[in-house]
C-alpha cells in the first residue's frame, strides 16, 4: 500500500504582501519567502508515521513551478521515500477544480495508492476545497479535518479516524481508498535530520508534464471558473487607538467599561 | 428555475447560526437578481425544521427526510444535492463556510464542474453575477472574485452577514427521496463527542485572549474569568499554544481560527502579523499590554498600557458589578 501526501509551496506566514495592478508580490523579512505550506507539515509527518508504524510506502506530490522542488525536498528530508513534481505551463492558473483534476490524474498514475493526505488548507487561497474535489474526481471517500487516525487496516481495507468539527469530535470508519485532510492536533511535525537534508539534496525528483498526466477535463487559467483579477490590499482599520490613561487601574477600567457599553459591544 | 439556493446546516433539530446568516445573504442576493430563494433541508426527522426554515421568508424548501441523512455525511448528501442542482438549475448556491458546508460545496462543485468561492464576507450583484469579497493570503489581502460561467457556488464566512429574521412565507416544502442507499455510503459514523457548553470561537460575539504575557498555564485564569463574566469565548496566541499552556482549539491567528467578534480583548498579546490575520476584522479591539510599542496597539480601538494581572481582574470585577 502506498500513501501519497499532496503538498503545496506557499508564501511564509511572515510574508508581507504588495499589490501592483492586480499582481500580487511578497517579501519575507526572514529571508525565506516560499515555504512548505505550514498546514502540510502535519500531513507529511502523519504520512511518515504511517510508513514507520504500518510499513506503507510514501510519496510526496505537488503541482507547481520548479521552485516547488524545495518544498518536495523538505518532505524527503523529513523522511518521505519518493517525490514527484507535476509541472506544466498548461496547468498554471488552474482554480481548485482544475488543480483537483490534475492531482487526480497524477494520483491515477501511482500504483498501489490507497490513501492521499493533505493539510487542511493552503495558507494562500485558504479554501480547503482541494482534498474533497480530488476525492470526487478519483471516486474515493473524503475525510476532512482529521485529528487522529485511530485504526488503519490495509488488509481489511478500512480506516477509523477522529474528525474535529465545530461542534465536537466525530469518529468515523470509512472504506479505503480515502483522501484525508489533517488538522494541527494530529501530531507534532519533526524537523528534518542532517542526514535527511543531505539525502534530499542529492535526490533527483522526477517532473511529470501534461504528457505524463492524462487529465480528464479542462485545466489551466482559461478553464478556471473563478475570476481572480481583482486583488487589493486591506483597507486600513478606521480607528486610531485611544490609550486610556488615569491615576489608578480602577479608574482606567471604569473608563474602558464606559466606552465598551457606549460602543454597544457588551 | 434559476433561483438562489441555500443549504441549511443543523444538528439535533436546531439550525446552525451560520445558516441564519446564509439565509439573510440569500434573500439579499435573490432580491437583487429578481429571483426566489429555495432552502435545502436534508436530514432525519426534519419536518418541523423545514417548516421553521420556510418562515424565514424563503419562497420554497426542498426537504429530504431519511435515516441515511441523520448525521451529515458528504458521500450521502453531496450526490443528492448535485443531482437536484443538475435537474433544477439554480443560478446561485450558498452555504455557510463551516467544515461540513465546505465539504458539501466542494463535493457538489466537483460533481457539476461548477465554480466555487470560499469564505465570502460580502456579496454584491453586478450585471447579474454575484461578486464576492473574500480575504486571501490569510486575511492579509482582499479579493473581489466571481464565477465566470454556470452555477455560482459560494460559501460564507461566519459572522460576516446578519442573521435572518422570521417574516413568514406563503411557500411550501417539497419532499424528495434520498439518492444514496446506506450500503452505498462508504462512511459510518461511530460516535460524536459534543463540545457543547463551551462558547465556540467562530460563533462568539466576545472573545478574551491571552498571549505570552500571561506567563504560564495558570496565567490564563484571570483571562478565562473575564471571558466567563462577559459570556465570551477564551482565545490564545500561538506562542501560548506552542508552549503547551492551553489547548490548540483556543488558538486565534493564521494557523489557528479566524474570528470576527464584536469585541476582542487581547491580554498580554504583542500582536504578531500572524495573530492579526486571525482577528483584525473584529469590530472593537481592546489591547492590554505592558509594552507601549506592542504592534497590537496599532490595530486596537482602545488600549491600556499596564500589567494584565492588574487590569484584567479589575475589569472582571467592574463587569460583574455592572452586569449584575
């Protein structure tokens, strides 16, 4: 059985953004503008744990530009066995559905894949749609917001997971194959080891183009059903702070309480 | 038909708040488009809920009452909604951007090859298309996006729209059959452990949060007490969660929850950009911090520069007195 972790390279959480004529750019004060999507670290960790505890084979997959090789190297350095980059001009500008079509087609090329793991969402688009849409395109079962894999029985073809919903925790059993997305509660991601980093740097990561990935349906920016042309900075919050100063804390607190009642937020 | 559809989320016979918000958004969009609103009520023993939904001024309800739909499972509900939409061709589909709302919308969009936009915070009808304002890059930028062709599917962020009020309706509930038989649903729900009783961060009108300034797990006690007195939820910064002082479910920010309460009280939180991304749309922000240069003060409406351990208990006492 093979477990595939689908990852994305995204701007770092500390990135600062600028928009010029609808074109988004960013820079990172920490000097690392592109990172493995932070939510995906949990997906990679869970995949490696399945490798260690259940003896499954593992592969990290991403669709993106050649820059995304760095994110795949992070997966290899953490402990994934293989990595594949899906990269073609024709795929660029896809919406979540186009991305799901490409990923589903690529997953269809990977033998013995029975489980796909995603992070719960990517921090750039923040939609969380892709795992479910990949599942629909593959005809597999989606299990989103998984906080624990409680049982995995590859021979019996079942998995039991705990999902973290808004109102509580739901335990569900599903038949394999499944596409799961995981939340932060599931584990504590490891740091890549020194040996892992050396190995990842030497690895030759195959790149699959549209010739290798027979996509069903249209993809790329022309096929995108969502127009993303209007992106703009946030309006400034129209408040200037009122610092409440007084002779005593008791007085400061009284003034603040007055203000909050006047604002009708209490 | 070409109307506006709105999916109703519910548990134990009660409609989710986010669906009341979706109902009001649906009524506004339908009004601008000059079409009707149809609500989808799928579940088990949902007859009275369907009647109740009708009274929120929707033109019709499509109901499905079946055991297979008792607990929301996307492989049961998704194909049914997709098949209804294929047959009846709504123009717009709205759902709350909760976990199950996202799951359902993503499933239906994938089956129908429809455009889907997540986390709308504002809707505007322009030339017959719904233009959706939504945050991107974790709330650091905004985008006005729209679906370019076919069914327009949109999920709506919690607390971005007012809740619908009951205004009565002359419409009727039309009942349809379930589509997927139990043996064809590859998911069984084994149990549900409710976190009812706790105020949920995403629904809360008031949130009191603690940051590194609380100093340790015990430091959350006064922060929690203030939240309780105000009937609010307890939030936390990433630093305190990473330090193990408080469970992750309380984390507000880019890798935690995005919240939008009426009142956000930040206690001992410096206000890193990742934290701001999760709370900057709060209506009124109060910052309590010893450090006058903390970035949180640039975002705040009111600030007190002092030790939170002096201010927060005093504030709790003040509200106890005033709120009786």
